[in-house]
C-alpha cells in the first residue's frame, strides 16, 4: 500500500551527485526544480532531494525529453536510469 501525501507535501528522491549533474546539464527543467537538486542533502553515496509529486512528474518529463532527443547512447542510458529512479519514487505515494 502506498503512502498518501497532500499535493504540497514533499517526498524524498535519492540520486547520485552524477545523476543530479546530468539533470542540471542536459535538461531544460525550470529553475525551482534545479535549485532543489543543487541544495540536496547528502546521505552516504546518495543525495536526498525533496519534491512534491507534481514536481517529480514535471522533472521526469524533462529527463524523458532529454533522453528521447539524445544522440549519445551512453548518455541516453544514464538518463533512462534517472527516469526510472524518479518513476519508482513517484509510485511509492498517492495523492490524498
């Protein structure tokens, strides 16, 4: 059973520094999304980024667009992995 959250409640997304850098460098995400990535909290080898479910959906759209328009197969695979991580985080929650 998924955890229910309000539309303004933030949920954690775990990413590596490299994944965060790829999002910042290769997507056209809005500044508020990128700023959240830049101020992420370090937890071991990962960083914890807090987003609303709407923000996660928006960020994932930008990651998918970057992957779909990528000419470099290795970069495309890395972006696809980020997409899957965001999608997995989204699927843990339901809006109230």
